[in-house]
């Protein structure tokens, strides 16, 4: 009959089922592979942070060892210790006086020397105006001093006293230093006001003129006189208007004379050289 239905072929159903099972099996294997790869990646990710932390710990430990070793070498060991102390710039003060005042112990670590304390002790010496300390590795401490500049020598009954421009007496030599003006004091107790006035006058003089002064006399505060090495006398008067007096004196000295009076700078006077007799 033409309308008769036929059952499906057995082979076709079986083939479809087989393909379905094969497909399921293929999907399962694909999932397993993906899971395995995911597990491997996850494991590798967990290992990298551990390695980074270990590296940081090792580097930190190495840095600590280096710092500790350096600190030991600088501050505690006997490798970098003071073996000698050198003094530079000592003229009025002797090197021995500087070393005694410095009180630096040989054998102490060079890095542990308290340079501020050493400088403070050395500045206690009268001739010393400033101090600089320098570590010369591996074993030397260098002390460089800057001494006071002599501005005036006071000659009194008990000897000589050397003063700087600030009025500090810093030396007592047995003889007057060459090239420094000498103030003759009538007694041992020099009036500090007279000393200050003379220093004010000397400090305002041109350097070239200051170098020509042999002595300074000051019987009173208003009668200061400069005695030059060639015998010329400058009657200065008081320690007022020093800059103006110095300017006037410079112009006056263009005319040779034995005495220049600038005590009243607006009306200066000179005493000419004596005329030569025929």
C-alpha cells in the first residue's frame, strides 16, 4: 500500500546514538584539559609572589649586613682609628699648644671624634680666631686654625701686649712685632677707652698709611697722634670723624711736611719742611 509507514532503519538510530555518545565523550575530555590547564596556571601564579617575597627578604638581609659591617668599621673597629693629628696655620700659637688644647686621644675611631668639642677647646686659645677640623681618612685628623691679626702693640712697664682690631689681647711677646704700631702706655693699667679710640683710628686708616705708623701716642682721648717711621707726625685729635680725617690727610700728604694736623678736618694745617739754608 502506498500509505504504508516504514519504521526507521536500525542502523541510522544506532549511528546517531554513537555520535551523541562520542560527542559527549569529546566534550568531557575538553573540559578535563581546560581544568588541568587552569590548575597549572593557578599554581604558577601562587609561586611567583612567594619567590618575590623571598627575594625581598634576601636583599634586605644583605643590605643590613653591609650597613652593620660599615658601622662597625667606622665606629667600633680598630681599622679606622686616629693615628696622628696635624696642625695647620699655627704662628703665634704653637702646634704643641693646639694639640694640648684639642685633647684628641690617639687610637679612638676617627668617626667618633667630637669635632665640635675639639674646635671649642682650640678656640679657647687666645691667638685663635676660628678653627676648622677635617678627617683625612683613614687615620688622620687635621686641625686648621685662623689666628687673629695684630692691629696694635701696647708697650707698658710689664712688657708688650698684642691686640687685634676688636680689642682682644692675644699675645705677650718679649719684643714688639715688626710692622705693628706701638702705643706707649704711661702705666700698666691702660685706659680701655683710650685703647678703643686708638684702635678705631687705626682701623679707619688706608692700609698703605697704616703700614707706615711706628708709634701712636694718646695722652688723652682728644690728643691722639700718629708717629710715622720716617719721623712725620700726624696730629689726629679725637677718634671722631675718622673717615673724613683720613680723606683729608691723604690729600695733605701730597705736600711734603713734618707735621699734618687733621684734628679739625675742615681747617687742616701742615708744618712744612724746613727750608734748606744756603
